[in-house]
C-alpha cells in the first residue's frame, strides 16, 4: 500500500509553483467560512431580538449579567458574560482581521498598488461620507449623542461576503477581490478608530508594558522559538496589561495578527528536498523485502514528515485556518446574541425614531456607505486607478449596497461609544433598521448582475507542498 502511494507521488518530480493557487485557495476557504458564519450570525441576532422581546426578557438580561472570573493568585479578572464576549472574544475577531490584513498586504490584492488604488480609495470614501452624514443629522444634539459618529463607518464582513457568495455565478473574481479589499480596508479603519478615539484614559506604564511584551514575542520568535502555546500565554499577559491601560484590548488583537510572520519557518525548496529524502527512505524499504523498515522507523519518519509539513506552512495561514471557524461559528454569533437583544416596545420605538442618533445611523449606513464608496471609486478611476478585470460600475454599486450592512462591527462600536443605555438602544435600533433596508437592497443589487463564466483555478490535493503560500 505504501509503495503504491509513493509510486503515485514521485518525490523526484519537480513540484510546480502556483502563486495564484497559493493565494486563491485560502481566500476561498475564508469566504466559504464567512458565508456559513453569516447564516449563524443571522440566527443568533434573531434569537436575541425574540428573546429580548419575549416574556422571558429578564432571563436574557440575567444571563448577560452572570459574573465569571479567573483567579491565578498573582492575577485575577472578573466580569459579566457580556464583558467576556466583548472584551475577550472580540480580541480573537480582530486578531483574525489582523491576519487577513497581513495576507492582503503581502501576497493579496493590497500588495499591488495599481490594483488596490480604486478599492482602497473607495473604502475610505465609504467611511468618511457616513461619518459626515451622522454628524450632520445629529447637529444640535448633545455631545454624548454625537459620540457615535463612527457607527455608520463599519461594514459587516460576514454578511457582505455571505451575500456575495449567494450570487457567486454573478460575481467575477475581480469583483470578489475588490469586495474583499473594501472590507479589509474598512476593518483597518475600524481598528484605527477604536484605538485612537474609543479608548479611555491611557495609563502609560501599562501601555509600555504591553508594547514590551509584544516586542518580546518578536524577539523570542527571532531566536527560533516556535511553540504557539508560549505565544498564547504571552498574549494573555499582554491582554491583561492593555486591559488596564485604557486602550481597548481589540487593538492588541489586530496588532498581533498583523505582526504574525507570513514567511514559513522552512522555505518550500527546503521542504521538497527534505521530504524527498524521507520518501526515498520509504521507497528503499518498500522495494527491498530483505531490509524492511521497522515499526519505530516508520513512525519516526512519518512524525518527521508531519513536523516538516507543519514548518512549511506560514503561521498566518495556519492560525487563520484554525481560528477562523471558531470566530465565525462561535465568537461572532455569541457577540450578536449578547448585543442584538433590543427591547422594541412601541413607546421605545417611537422614542428611537424621534432621535437623531437613530436616523444618523440609518442614513449614514444605507445612503452614506454606497454613495461614498461609489463616488470615491469613480474619482480614483478618473485620476488613473484601474478597476480589476471584469468589474463593471453595476458591480461596484452592488458592493456599495452590501457595505451598508454594518451589523456586527457597528454594534461593537456603538457599545464603546455610548454609556447612556437610551443612546445605545437608539443606535442598535438604527443598526437593525439599516440592516432591514440595506440587506434586501444588496440582495437585489447582486441579483441584477449578469452571470459570468468563472475561471477555474487548479487546486492541488490537500497537504501538497505547492498548496501553501510561497515564501
């Protein structure tokens, strides 16, 4: 049996490099996970809304108020379930964003200035116009009410990619890459806003301690230490430090994700050379019945091959592959369940729709996002930027419409912006109303796109060396 496997894969054959496959394969996995996660996110949001407006509403509030703590004698932290979801779970969400930003800048669409100019400028326009609309609509309101200016800047990655995936036969690769670039730049903007505008009074000593721990992680990696559990432990200590610094912990998650090395510990050529030697050892034992490999030799060789393949996979890809399902299927739905439960009694709805906060969020998302995104993209193209191949202005408008769904990230920013429960409730109602409008519009926008012939990208068998990112 082993000989048959070896004969089907001759180690002496030169393995072709396929840079396009190396990029497209993980992106396909990313989009597919986001699509399934969007369904679970929707279910969690509906459950939260129904629960918060049911006779069992008090049990919903009691669940979020349950206190959980960790006490290690020398360090302890305690908080409500809502705290753990928002302050800890969302760190993983932003860590994943940092990983994806790193991928895009190194080998993705953001690595080519000629291709990235239009979507990057469009994404910036899609953030600035909603901000301006919110401040214009809330003009004359209290300073506290205007603190939510960043809420309509956000786009929900899961819903945006999920809707685009529903119409995959109408979305050419160029348009999909453009959408992914839009949401990545949008996420970068959210990280910057949270770090600089929605953090508390900064404790310099704790912030310096956090920076020192991050620098120590980089140094330890440079010295050759690769065990992920060590970095996870150092990350927990860094989280505790930044939590006491006044800067929101999600900033640390994004920074650590972006600083994750994208080059694999072992270059692809070294992997091929060493793997060839191990496979030749199997071949020799398989072809010579008089000197068969012993059980221990087989096990040692297989373990060596396993370690070898692990070292040939970039840490960005490995971490993204392992964490993305947990974030998409657990962290984000848990966040929606903990934050989307708004009590919608008639009097409360009347107060909400009489508030400029609610209308600032709705108009900013539904109107500001698509108009700002499309207008800025058009200006960039007029000034010399190029749209990706196969991307029409109708497709850009479809992206603009889906960008008006701000759900997860908008709820997160709203929770940071408003300490007043009424203002927070108004912002949540605005986010939900904007979703109810922008969702069907985005669905219709992609539905009206013409069908296209998708170019098929050859994908190697799972585990093949040429399926990992080139160093």
